[in-house]
C-alpha cells in the first residue's frame, strides 16, 4: 500500500459520496483534485489510510458500477450452457 504524503492529504478537496448513508454510518469521501489519481477515504476516520486509484482505473470502476449488467458479465462470464 502506498502511503499518502501529508501535503497530498492536506491538498485534497474531499467530497462525500452521493451514495453514503445519510446518518453517517457508511460514508466514503473522494478527492479528484489531482490530475492522475483519485483518493478515497472513510469520512469517519479521515486520518487513517487512504486508497489511491489511478484515474483510468477509477473511471473503469465507476463506469462498471453504473452498468451493473456489464459488471456481472465480466465477473461471472456466461458459459455456453446458460
């Protein structure tokens, strides 16, 4: 795991996911302030580990989530007998 240097952590402009739990029980925050990566953290524990995704990987992930049928077919390919 790559550690996020303090300047990058401090420079990040965090926003809460629109799919986070409204009462704060399951909140994820993202920062796309950087040109080449997206940072993700748990809003309940902002000082703990941050996940860092290359921008292209993040776009592929969020695109797959927006099209669950495509994600399902990639994860569980259909066999000839289906």
